[in-house]
């Protein structure tokens, strides 16, 4: 059975707590689902070394492949990375409209730095997960015999 976007979204939403997402869900579950599907679609090209097809259908909001738990986890953490980048962009826009005295009182510049650090950590963790995923799929017996592909 093909993996649905909802499978990936649910894994990611266990980690994410965002009042704006909660508000969107309360207003319209269809808009909420469409928004989350956009984050999944943005995460797909970041999973550069997936052994299965990453083709998907927006009509059914599902992938053509049936992903295992590791592949779902990688897509979910990439989803979170995209969400963090979106939140960071919003903070950057807020800080650019503030006066210097406003930013001193609210500490927005420090908050922007902390969020950027979180994004960098998320990218590193995602890269490590994808490396671990690749290592687990290598046939070392073939490598020993000089067969690399």
C-alpha cells in the first residue's frame, strides 16, 4: 500500500507545536491539509538518496511507493526542517520592520539567531539520517567483489 502524505505529516506533527497550524486546522481542515501537503512536497527533493521512487500524486496526496519506517522518518524530519525555515523567514521579516529600540526590548535578533541555529542542527541531523540510511542499504559483499552499482 502506498504511503500517504498524512503518514508523513502525522510523524512530523508529533514534534511541531505551532499555534498558527492549530488555528488553520480550526478554520478549515481542507486548507490545513493543503498547507501540510505543500510542506511534504517541499521536503521530497531534499531526500536525495532514497532507494524508492519519490513520485507522488497531489490528487490522492500519496506516494507511489510504500516507504519503510526509516524512509518515513527521514521525510518527516525534512518536513520539520522546511517548517523551521518557514518560521525563521517570518521572524526575519518581523525583525526587519522593527526599530533598534524595539529589537532590544524584544530580543528578536537573538531569537532569529537561535532559530537559525535550530535550522542548522536540523540540516545536520537530516544529513546524518540520510547517510545512515545509505549505509544500511549498501551490499558490502558486492563492494568486496568490486561491484559498486
